[in-house]
């Protein structure tokens, strides 16, 4: 099977500070932070749930599925007319590889090969 788990939620929020406070009220803990004023980001954890939170003018949420066998999955999805591949498999600047797909209802999902 290519999908192993939901790796994390990627959440863009207008206010990093306010969003961190909200997620901490739900039991998450900010465990890593980077960026500067106007583009703060961080990683929150609660048990086995992970959120990557980024300050942005355009709030959005992406679900990142952790995958294995990324090359085989990418090739299969590219040939499958039931799958809309919006972004083909490519390396990221943070050391993973990902692709973006869209379901029949127009929702986007990220499939990400993560080395752990």
C-alpha cells in the first residue's frame, strides 16, 4: 500500500500567535518554530497528531499523507484517469518528495514521501 498514514495537517493562519494559542488550548504543544515577523511557522504535536502551522494572508488547510513507494504511486496515478495529478512528484526544499492530487469533488491532498 502506498499510503501509510496521515503525516500532518498543514495549516496557514492569518495570525501565528493566535493560532498557536488555539491549538495549545486543544492540547497541542509548539515543539519547533522558525521564520520571522510576517512569516512565522512552527510544528505542533499532541500525541501522534502533528500540525505544521504557517502565518499567511490566505488561510488554508492541507492534509499531508505519508506515502511509501512514491515513484510507483506517481507512475500509477499519472496513468489513472480517475486521479487528477495537480503537481507531479518532486523534491521539496525540506528533504522530502511530494505530489498534489485532487479528488472528484475538487479537494486537494498532498502525498509526501518522508524519510524518518
